[in-house]
C-alpha cells in the first residue's frame, strides 16, 4: 500500500475504475472504498480482518506501515511466531533449515492477542512517559540553576568591587586577574549547563517523537503491527533511559554554585598572593527520577521480562560424577539435552545423558575446547587446528579440519561465524574457513580464555589475573572486572541476553555478572560442593 495523501481502492483499480479508498486491510495488503469494504467485511475469508481508516493508516510510523502480514520469502501468510528466533513464520518457513532444530513456536494470532495490553507495550509507554517527565524535571532544575547563577554572579561581582575599594591601587592587577577567573568560571559552568540543556532538549524531542508514534500505534495500528513494532521502539527508549540514568550517576545534573571568598585586608597586607579565589560549589541534585531499576534488561518480542541478577533463583536439575582420570577442559549441552565433555588427556569426548549413562568417543587428536554447531556436529580445537566433528552414538566422523599458524584455544559460534582464540586475540572466520577479521587483544602466554559474544561485544575471562574483560570487535577495551570472591575464572557462558555466568576455579564457585560489568552476585559456592 503506497504512502501518500490518499489511496485508491485496489479492487476498483483492478476493474480500471478510479475510486478513493476509505479503509485499508493490512492483512490483505489492500485498500477499499466504502462499497468494496462492505464485501470485505462480510466475506468468510476476510470478515475477521482488522481494517484501518486511510486517515489513521497514513498517521502510522513508516516502519509500522511497512510491516507485512505475508512472508516475503514465500508469499504465504504468517501462521506461527518462532520464540527461538523472534520472528514470524509461514508454513513454508517451518521447512527451512533455520527452524529445523529445537524451536519454540506459538500461533501468531495467540502471540499478538492483547499485545497492546502486554507488559512489553505497556512498559514501553511507561518508559517514554517517564523519560519525558524526567527530562522536563531536569531541564527545569538546570534552568533554575542558571537563574540562580545569574544572581550569584551579580553578588560575587559586588563582593569583588567592595574588596577592591578597601585596598590601594597596587591591587588593581590582582582584581583584574580574579575578575577574569570569575568570568571564565561562570562562562565555563554556564556553557556546560547550556550544553546539558541542549542535549536534554534534543533527547526530549526524540522521546516526544517516539511517544507520539506509540500513541498513534495504540490508536491506529493493528495488533500484529503493534506487536512487530515494539522492538523498533524498545531499544532506543531503553537506550535513552540508560543514558539519562548514566548522566545522573556521573553527577551531570548536580546543582552548581559559584562563590567568591574575598581575602581580608589584613591578610592582603601580610601575604598578598592573589585577589581572592573562585570556587564551584556542587550540591547533589534531588530530582526524583522516575526510573524502574528492575527494568535493566531489555524486553523480548514476546513480551516477557528477563530476570535480573538480584531476582534469579536456582535449583538443582541434574548431578553426576565423571570418572576419574579425565582432564576435562570444556563442557556443553547438546540440543537433545545430553552433556558433552572434552577429555584432553585420554583424547576423547565424553557424552552423558540424564540417565547417567556415559559414552566415551575416542578421537585421533587431543581435544582442547569445543562449541556445538548443531544437533549432530561440534567444532573442536586442538593445538593449531579446528576440527568439525560429526557425532554418532559411539563414534565420530571428521568432516573438516582448518589449520592455523598459531596455537588456538577456545572457540564459539556467533552470528553463524566461528570466533577462535589465539595468542594475540580472537580470529573470526566463516563456516567454510575463510578469514574475516582479527580482534587484536594483548594476552599473556596462557591460553583458554572462554569468550562470550553479545551485541557485538566480546567478553572473556583471564585465569591468571582473575579478571573478566569486555571488548568491542575492534579490540578496544570497554571494561574490566575483578572481585575477591571470584578467583581464577575459567568457564564462561551467558543467558544470551543480559547476564554472564562464570565459574571460579580457585574460589570453587559460580558467579553472575551483568553485561555492563556493574552488578555481581555469587550464586553457587563451595558449600554446595
């Protein structure tokens, strides 16, 4: 449906008649005049479709207008929503390789039902509303600070002149120096506050636009359009909220006062070094920020909240004892629920199911680390090689081997690419072994830094320094983390969203850390063996 000031009825146009449309049906992807709408509303195939007035449809944000009810790959109507990949699927999509594994599906009509009352949509509206409130309060707060500074500036200038009248001409230059210092201080502080207001006004404008869009979506968009548009607004909304909270935490909104402390006449006579001092007095802002701290994680498209570190609870699901004599360097969970371990010293993989049945799969090389490719294949590192191994019940099939110039350690799959640890960082290559790029990170001589990749950032542990690191894909360090409760971190994984889980080898525990490196919690310790 083309976007313009008006639209023609598609049915009439097919009959070579130009008639203005009054409504449109997103599911049919067609516009109708009043006459054709009557037929559309009573036909068995379309009578349950939601129609939107052309006037309201044209108000919808462009990203919402472009949402299709049919699969662009197969031209079939969406029937299911895949929770695993967070995307709608038609019948033909279910046959694709992407959805051939263990995916969670829900009927698309069920998924979008009551979406405008869902936690995710309501939270989006609350977030935008709170952002507008916070921005207005902060702008008012800083504006009042500017007015007070103007009064203080007059007071300070008067104090300087009064002090000047009490001394002789010898102090003229000192008066000038102090006045200049005062002017520089006020100018700098006023410019700083004005820049903050300008930034906040810009943020407020952006949030107003999103807020207006969301209100339009609530009033005009179909449930499916609303459902599909939520992720488009959640991320920038939370980004604005996090940025605002970060500015508040860095004291950007603190109240500023500038005072002059004139030197007494006797002090000037005794030890004349300056005409006075100018200092900025900062007072913590007492703005009541409307921020839901429990909403630190982003929302998923299905409308559920991710658990935070503070609210996580754990219970034992499975416990078993691996046979002695195995040098275990890595472990993983296969799609069918079986556990897999790499036994380096005995050149084998150990597979264990929930019935405690162990199967040893002998290999022709010493396995180091591995990652699970799919339900039948894993990628295993060994010295300067990466092997793609197809698993059978008791055997293996070596399907591919990639060779490297340096010794390799940990390996993971991210965005359908292999990320392999070497002694100088992490190498990224595609599934066919073609080099893509290298993430340069200065390591010491030790290896096996288990990495996790989330949102184009790479997280890894360092056993020797007992630290966790976060880098971007260009090799720039974003943060590092260390806590006395976590010693010699070894294994690292995540919830694929907002929480990292790391096991401490010497501290004999498992800890959780937020992906921003700010929230930490020990979740399992030595008392649990």
